[in-house]
């Protein structure tokens, strides 16, 4: 393959057989080389096909700042996450997670540890992603001979969650914070602890996640004139609806958004089911 552009001693841009630009990594692969020179195939360790042009450009910039060891480790962890999640991840994770990994290790070596205020909630809301993140910490330890704190597993899990949204426009930390706030209102209102293994809880959390995603991305529902159904729900699920009113007040006060009748309707039903399991 012919070099189109040298990024650093260990990275270059070239063209694949389909005519698309790709980034290749390998120790010393572009050392003392320039545009037009041929790459040595045996030195290629990683090949990145990034279809999003913005991500492609940001990834190039990142390669000039981050050592090859971290880029390879990041790619290994992302590949593991894709395999265990069984789904595609947005290409943006190659930029966001690689950058996060390098800077997290750098801060840790400098004695700076950032606490994750949502760690417990991340474990509850995203158990699969969290388990993969714990494995990532183990892989980091094996490769770099240092153990990042458990708080870091929470941050890594959110990178996976964020990349599962193929539009990659969600703020996973903010989404999780909103989910935490609503679930806490319900817990305190009913003075209960959730059965986190139940199907009702899974449905409740899934509903909160989609609502929080819509709220943070400003893609909220327009009211579909559910007033009649809401009146029925008010009577049938009085306690759950009263709790929803508390949630509604919180959202309006903190996020300047007024819940529609439709949103109140479905949130009431999910709260009733998760509390009373029927």
C-alpha cells in the first residue's frame, strides 16, 4: 500500500482496494517515510476504516498526541466490548475512549483520581456495560502494570453506552444523572428498594433511559391529546400518578421542560408496575 500521508512514525494514511482512505498503525511503520512510499505489510498491526469524515479527522489528530501502546490497547478493549455486547458501536468511540484512556492513566500517574458520583447507578442501569468495563480495567492492568480505581469502570461503561447510540449525540453521564434523579424520587416517595432482577424494573429503567435521552437531545414528544386516558390513569393509579407529579415538578424546575400528558401517562404505568409488580 502506498502512503498518502504520514501521521507519525507509527501511523499513516493510505488507500484500500475500494479507494477509501484508511489509517494503519504499526511500530515504526512510517519511520523515515514520506508520501508515495510503500508500506511494509509485515509491520501493519492495526487498520482503521472510519466512515465518518469528522471522526476520521479527529482520530488523525489524536494519533499525533497519543502513544501507539495506548491506541492498540484502546482498540483491543473496544473490540472486546463489540464482541460481548453483540452490537455495533459508533466509530466515535475510537476517538472518545482512546483519548479518555490515555488521559485517565496520565492523571492517575500524577496522583489525580476523579470520583464518579454516579458509579452505583451506572452499575444498576448498565450492568452488562459495567462488567465489560471491569474487564477493561483488568486488561489495562495487564498491559500497563497499574490498576485504575473502580470509579474508572463507571466512566468506561458510559463510553460503551454512548457508542451504542449510533447517532452518538447523547451525553451518557447526563442521561444517567436524570435516570438516577427520577428513580430516587420514586424510591423515596414509596419508601422501597427496587427488585433490580425483575422484568418490571428492566422496563422501568428502559423507559427512563429513552426519556432522558430525548430530554438531553431535545427530541421530546409532542402531546398527542391523551387527556382522556390520563384521566383514567389518575383514578386507577392514583398513588403512582401523584409520584409522577413530583417527577414532573423536578424536571420542570431543573430542566425547564413540562411533561406532556402522554409522558405522564406512560411514566405512571411504569411506576405502578415497578412498585406493585402487576
